[in-house]
C-alpha cells in the first residue's frame, strides 16, 4: 500500500507531508496542535484530520492578511 493511500501516518511521514522536520512534527503533536491518536504504544496522525488542520491554517492565515 502506498503512503498516499494510508489513512494514518507515522509522525515522520506526517512531517514529510507538511514539510517540517521530524522533531517539529513531534513538538506539534505533543502540544496537541496536530491531531493524533495513540495505537497501542504508537502515535499516528490521521490523514484526513491532518488535511483539515492544514486547510484551517491556510484559512486563518488568509483572514489575518
């Protein structure tokens, strides 16, 4: 299965998807900024929630300009 078809990403994959470093992604996840879920002992980022978060960031930043 291709990463683009997956419904949940590892933090490092989410970082790559949004163009930030792995450590920045973990920071955003820990702060609750990027939506995530725990699956056993693993942290995963739901793709649909990540896309929604990105869209929200774009809208908010567009409104402040």
